């Protein structure tokens, strides 16, 4: 336990560094690869494989996780079942996931190499979210890595009514991979670490104590406790192994490589104080929809007041954006404002105070339940009724799509 705590403490600065202020920075796969190219080359040289990568060479799931337990008969049967599913009824979602994977795989590969993690972990977002960065599960897990809100906050991500970094692929990837390092150090093998990632470390610890506490912590222990885990967690390891095998298949890899989306390219900038997506998009010289697509972590298109916020703008536009944004008067940078709920205030009273319709106030605060609103809750107040016209993105799409996966 002491070793786990030590490693987690060491991991926290890595998460903090990911959100340190940056004026303008090219944030894409090329920038990350430049920082870690020597480590990637060393990793490839050691492993002599690319695990379903662009060269199409097959990847062996057993080699990737280094576990003889992957050859267990029951697990092999489940792997075969998932491969059959993805070859028939489940073909569509997994093919769309492999296509979307092109946007992020170089970045994720570089981050894996920087932590000396198995390259096959690049396929976790495939089984978690079909590589759809706005996926939200029925249980509330969100983003490419399907993090629960409380887990994301524990990992240092911001999750609130204005900003949800689970939908920022780059911030969420760094946090998720740091989490996987912690879990592997704690459980000492990948089967148990991945089971804990899916089902929660507390649950896995409890099952180990009850049914396998005297056994060494290795992948064979997962097989011993497997039947005592929830079905989704039992299936998680076979699904992961099947995804590696599927993507490493020669024909599948070649077909997917020809259809993959191009990598995302953008600049990273920071802005001070409140601003809304319409003003930010104008400074970036793009449509509001395009700006919001680049910044899915802004839940309703509002940058919080009183702080510095990291944003994405089109590649090469960072300096121009900062110059244009600086020319916008502070009072004109947002069509919305914030209100902190005081004792005795109700939603209807707040709406009257600012002269906005109650329905409009509810629209831009989708997570606030009027009867359960607490003192200190931060509400978003539209500046005027004009900000919520029928064609407004704020009115029609106030938060990330609540969907189980498979969207483009």
C-alpha cells in the first residue's frame, strides 16, 4: 500500500503539469512525438512490434500483456465470442471506432511510450467508447476513457457545470494513463489493474480479500476471482484481448488504416476571465460550432470567470487569436455571466433579478435541480434573451450528448 501511495503522489505532478499555463503551443501528435521520439524508438526496438499499427503487422495479445493467463480456456472462449460479435452484429460500431482512432492514436501512443506502458492499451478507448470522445454511459462515465465524475476529479480533472475535462481527449488521456500506472503498481499485474479500472479498485480489493487474499497478485488471481465480479468486469479482459487481436489482424489493420480519420491539429492558448464561445470563435476567425467542436470540455460554451483557461484554436491561429481577443473589451467578451446562489434564493427569483425567462435559465444550467439547489451553486446567466434564440447552440445543445457510444 505504501508503494501505491508513493507512486500516486509522484503521478499527481504529471497531471498538474498537463494544465499549467501556456501562451501558445502547438498541441497535436507531432508536438508530443517530438518530445518522446527517443522513448518510442526504444520501445519499438525492445518489443519488435507495432501492435496493429500502420504497418499492419499482427499483434499478439498474449505478448502485449505478458501473461500466460491470457491463454486460459474460458478467456479464450470469451475472446472468440467477442471477435465473432464484432465480425457480425457489432461490426458497425467497432469499424467506426477504428476510423475515429486515427484522430488520437499518435498522441496516445506517445503518452503510453512516455510512461513505458504496453502499446496495446491504445485499444482501451475502442472498447470503452468506440473512440467517441463525447460518449456518456448510462452510469454517467464520460469521454474517451469513460471516467466517472468522482474518479476524474480525484485524478485532477475539472468536472463541473461549466467545464468537463473528461471530454478533452488530451487532458483525459494523461489522467487516465496516470491512473493505469497507479492501478498496475497497486495490483501488480494487468488483468487485475484493468479489472480495477472498469469495476473500481475498492471492489477488486474487497473480492481479493474475501476469495484470494493468500494468493500472489498476478493474472492467474483474476481467473480465480473472475466469477465473483460483475459481468461487465468479467467481460472487460476478454473484450480488451479481442480488441487487440482484431486490430492486429492483417486484413483488419490494412482496411482500418485506409479509412482512418486524420490526426487532430490545433494550437493551445490561454485566456483570462470569462468569455463565451461566440466571442472566442470570432477572435479565432471560425464559426461557433467549429470552436465548440475544438473545445468539447466547455459544456455550454462559457469560459469561467476569475481564472485562466486553456483552449484549442485552429492550427497556426494561436497568435492571431490572442491579438484579436485582446482587442475585445472585457465587458463584451461574454453573452453570459455567472451567479453564485446565496441563502434564500430560488431559481425563479434569480431569473427575475436578471430579467431572463425561467426556461432560459434552466436551459443553460441543465444539471441544476431547482428544489435541490444549494448555497454556493454557480449558475450561468444569459446576458439577454437574444442569446437563446431558436438557432442558438446554447439552447439546442447545452451539454455533451448523453449517449452510449457509436456516434461520429
